[in-house]
C-alpha cells in the first residue's frame, strides 16, 4: 500500500529529494528523561534511537558542526502550556525543576551546544533557534529525537518552512506507536524532508567535512 | 489497532478534549482550484468535503461569526517557495495570475472574509492570521480544507501552538490518500485538536449562537 | 517642536487613541539587576520607574489580572545572542547563572506569573508570550520596564503587530538617555500604542475591575 | 548632545560595528505611491531617498544580488489591519486595488524580485521574507525605504532579531519628520544596525562583488 501511495505522489510531482545544503547542524529534539524513561507516563524505551543519536552526535562534534538540543519545560501553573495541556494533561509532568525536563545523560550537551526551552511541539515555535542557525550560517538541519508523530514532525515541517534543507534520520527518531512512526515518516518524506538511514548521513558527513581534530 | 493505540494514549494522559472556547471562527484551508480540480496534478476530487464546508460556511455567515480563507501563491521564480518547491516540484503550478490559486467557486469569499496568501503549509506561517483572530476576539478555530496530511495538519498544530481551541471537522477535510487522512486525524485528535463530525459542530453552533438575521 | 510634529501627525490621520480592550495584562520588561543596578555596565538608576511599576503590579495582583515578566539570558558562548551581541558587546554580561539576569528584588514574581526568557529586544520574539496571552483571553497589554528605546519600544511595536491594545505607562518605563526616552514615547504614541500616565491607568483599573480580595 | 549620548553608549559597550557578512540582499521598504506621493495623506516628498535607492538598486541588479520589496495592503474591511488602523486611521488608504499600494514607478520591480505584502510595520512580521532570505543564503540585509521611524525601524530591529547583519542606508531612508528620522537612526546605530552613507555601501559592493554582466 505504501508503495502504491508513494507512486501516486511521485507521479504528481511530490517527494523529490531536497538534499543537503552547504552546512548542516544537528537538532536533537526532546530526548529528555520524561520521554526516554518509561517510568514517566510520557516516556517510552528509545534506547536504540538514543544510542544512534549519540553516534551521530559524536561525529558532528568531531567535525565541529553546530549542535542544538530542545527540551520542553512549563511553569508551575502551566500558563506557558496554553491549550496544549488541556489536550495532553500529562504535559504537567514537565515542570521546571523536575528531573523529567533534563536532557538524557547519554547525550549530555557540551559548551557551545544550546538547549532551547520550548513550550509547544515545534522546536522553532516560541524560540529563536532559527536566528541562531542563521548566524551560524547553517542551511541544513539533521533532525533526531522524539516523538516522530509529535515534536519531530512539527519541527521538521517548521524547518522546511523556515527555509532549511531538512533531513530526518530514520534510525534516530522514535515514537510510542510504530504505526504513527511510519505514517509520519511517510508524510515527511513526501512533503517536507528527506528521510534517510543513519549510514547515509554518516557517509555524507565523512565525505564532505574533515574532522577538526588531529 | 487504532483502538489499541487510542487506549495507550488515553492511559498516558493524551487525547483529552479541548472543547470550544467562547468565540469560534471558521478557517477554510486551500480549497483552491489547484487542489479541488483533478485536472491539476496537485488536485483531487474533494466534492464531498467542499460541499460539507459550504454547509458550515453558510451557518458561520448566518451567525455573523468570522470566516477566513487561505490560498497558496508563488512568484514567477518561486523565490517565495524556498526549499518547499524542491521537495514538491508541482507547487510551481501555484503561480500568481493562475486560475489554480483562486478559491473554489463553490465557496466564494464575501466582503469581510479575508483570503490569506501563504507560501508554506501552515495558515499561520508567514501570515498575520493570528493577529487578525486576536483582534476579532476569536479563541476557537474550526478548521476545514485540504489536505489533511499537509496544510490542514500543519495549520491545526500551529493553531494549538498559537493558543486557540482547535476543532478539525472530519467531514470537511480531505486528502489524496485515505491512509494519510486517517493517520493524521488520529495524531491531531491525540495531541492538538478535537476531531469532530460536522453534525456535532453544527449542533454546538445552533445551541450557542443566535442567527444574526431576522 | 514636538507640538508642531504632533499636529502634523494628527492632521494626517495618525496618533488616534487605541484605548483599552476588555482584559488587560501587565508586562514588565527586563527590570533585571543587569539593567536596574548601575554597577553593571548595562545598568542605570531606574528607582522611580521600578517603584512606579511595583505600585501598578500590586494593583494587577489585587484584581487577579495576569502578570508577565521578561528577562534576557544568553548561553556561555553567546550563540543565542546571534548578531545582537556583535552590535552590543555588553550583552555578554547577561549569561545564564549570573545575578544580572534575575528580576529586581523589588518586583519579585509570584506563582502564576511567568518569567519569559528572551534573547532579543522584543518580548514576543522567540517566546510564546502571545500564545499564553491568547489562552488567558488577554486583549490589552500594559507595558512597563526598560529601556524605552530598546526592549520597550520593540515589545510595544510587536504587541500592536500581534493584535493587542497596547498601553505604555510613561512613569514606568526608563532609558539611559532622556532624549531617547522622549523620542521613543513620541513615536510609540503616534503609531503603535497609547502612552499614558500611571494615574490614568490606575483610575481605569479601579473603575473597571473589582479587587478579588475581600 | 548626540555626541555626548554616543560617548555614553560607547563606554558601556554599545554601538559596535556589525559589518557586512558574506552575501547581502537589498530590502526596499514601502516605497509605494501612498508614501512617496504627497497627494496621499500618508505621503511625503521622498524624491531624494527614492533616487538614491534607485542608484543602489541598479548596483544590486548588476551584481545579481537578491532584491526584495515590501508593500502594505489591507482588505476592504481592514480586518488584516487589526488594532493598527485604530491607532493610524489613515492606513485605510492602503486598500487592495488602490494605486497607493503599488511600488513607486521609479523603482519598478523586475522578475526575480519579490514584492512582499505585509500588514504591519515590520517587513518580517506576517511574511516569510526570512525563509526566502535563508534559501538565498543571504546573511546581510541592506535596508532602504520609508519611514525611518515606522516600517524601517521595525524592520531593521526584526532583521537583527532574525540573525541578519543589518545595514541601514542613511541617504535612502526617509521620514515625515526630520527629528524622528535622526532619533531613529541614532537608536538603530546604537543597538541593531550599522547606519552607513550610500557611498560606503557602494564602495563595499564594488570591492567585493564582480558585476555579472560582461
């Protein structure tokens, strides 16, 4: 069925390749304890996706390419959550001061890597991520994180809207539901981003960017 | 499978009802010839969804509630299309001056109904729709249009992000692919919007808003 | 000269009154130690303006009307400062963890009052302040803080752009330079906001909103 | 007095030079008939500034550097004008279909030069100008147009906020009031942009970009 659907899109002029631009940055979306630890109602087991992201992260660092993280954090009274927490009451776990809003230890941010605090799904909404990327001369965003049907989807759509070549790394994004994961990667690849395997991204980086360390 | 998925979401504190606020507006997304006429490569048969939307539109008008339309239009050289037209080359059909960018005649906008020109998927991105709604004291957006997996999804996510109670009318939104239609309504209902049948929206409007005509 | 200039504006259809809407919120911009303590190179003596703001703040609290604060905070490497810190190198004082980025003690935020972290001049840029105000049904923003020619001006322009009735309280906004203070209040009153004396704002609030405490 | 003020800013770490980046675009703000023709209540005599801009425009064209225009246009009922037209009732002259909203003939846009329709002061607000510039790899915005205290100021602040090196060309921006013109150039130079004479901008362009024609 997916094959048939893909065929329809191709015939009608969708799902072309965007490709990489000249300078990629890595965007790691919401790999925070609240989402990667199953003890939180919002959480799931994303060990594979976190480990894959860690691999990619170390390559971006070796090549001195920019890295950005996001987390989702709300004030005590959830005023910054707007109507979003009406729809998803569990967002109330993500309060300032809680361990749930901290980046997963396996991906510890280093100096020079900004952790953007957001309140909604998209990494671009209510943040100045786009301005920072503009200043860093970034034209391509390589996206990992969770969840595919939530913040990853919303951020990838916004990344395209903000004018960035957008790459979603299939092995590095996870979802609570396999069906939603696949459906969203399908949509993203048809309309907004190139969905690539991690090996292809690594190969591209190795071929185009020398490592900065001797 | 969907039932099982819905159960997981409910257990974890997703998919609550947002409900209506105090003043709804109707947002009709991209029901333009290019999308509603199958002679355009971007088009599909959305007769049912357009007719359903026409029904809803006449009720919003009778009750003097705000109505907004969107269209997607690009300059000759597609500079305003950014990387989006790299991913979807067919967007080039939506040039200024073309019949494809005009609102479908069955839904002709009237004076006082703004047609917002957008360049990307979300009705909020690169428009000041949100400011106009703020000035009209609108707190609830009732969304119809196409496509469910494209501009409707992106606009509904942004509507939630901008702080609006968001209602997506199942009978009034359409997609090229049935599977993508269903998958996106599922995501939207779980995280960003209430997905309602048209009768439920009509019933709500009839109960809460007197008709403005004698 | 100002009188002559004002006359020209009036004749040409500028500088009308926007007035209050139905529900005002107080926005206190960047009254942080870095700006209110003259020991910081960015700082000035704003004792009068801070005290006036404290007076207004206590009235908003008594009437249970929403209150919002902003602060400006950068990461260690100033990536979130973009080109802004090239133009204003002193912004480097406003690093995370520094005492300079904390709200002045005379205006201590209480629970239910959000402190928005911004990176640029406007309180709306790169924050979701507008969404929160939308959810709180706020349609009018009463602005205080510093500096008149910097963050206050930029925020007041954006407040108008986002669709809010905008009131700038003359006694509650301050600047390093008297000339810049006056020039910016003049522009704001001509094009974007009503510039009012604190007594007029207090009178309005007392007349329209009962105090919530007995 | 200005000299004294400038000294204070310099001592405190303001008013450094941002400089040019690698790829500039020209942004011509609201040089539309409604503003450049004194027969419109919104208009003034900007012949000198329009002619200076025409000179700069021809250089950007010869060097095949991107050019963008803005205009301000409202719907019949001024819904897209929000509270802005409450403050400035004369904005009602800028209706769709009117000659006032057309770009001044002396600066006729050519193919490949986008005319962005905006509804508020900033060229970035409610447009996707920033995304287009991102796709064109532009990192520097050279700003001309009118008025210095209105749309130019708001756009230059937003340009800085969006991460662009921002150059305001003193000879190419105009205002109804000389005092407002000077006060705003002073603020912009202190905090957001480099204010340069047209000869300096031309010299820079000639030195860094070969003409594309033979």
